[in-house]
């Protein structure tokens, strides 16, 4: 069991954070978000030692960055189904409708 309360399978992929620490790679966006919410809850309680808090904070940062990469990648793929001129459904890129 690692510091984050997880079993460490032999084949679990790990990624390095910007500071060079290795963290387990999430299997899905949903898994990453659930773990991130769990870490935030633990940190908000403030009942763990400082060193452990720092490690959990770094892992939370890693997960937040990992999730942001996923969101950035899928953002361009999102399309909105809207009625066309003749009433037939047409897809439109969301970026085309809401310029930033």
C-alpha cells in the first residue's frame, strides 16, 4: 500500500510530476476526478502531518493537470447538434458558436 492508501499493482503506469515525483496514472477521467475530490477533502480536514499534506497536495496538482489535458483534448471534438436551414440536423463546432 502506498502513501495515498492505494494498492500498488506491478503493472500500474506511473507518470512523473514536474518536480520529478512519480504518481500513479489514472485509468479514466472519472477515476482521476474522484481521487482529486478525495484528496481535497483530506487536505481540507487538516488532520494529517505537514509532510503528508505536501505529498497529497502534489498528487492533487498532478491529477488536476492530467484532467486539464484530457479536457483540452476533447474540447475541440465537442459538437452541437442544431437545426439547419431545411430543418435537418446539422453539427456545429462549439468553438464556432462561442468565440472567446
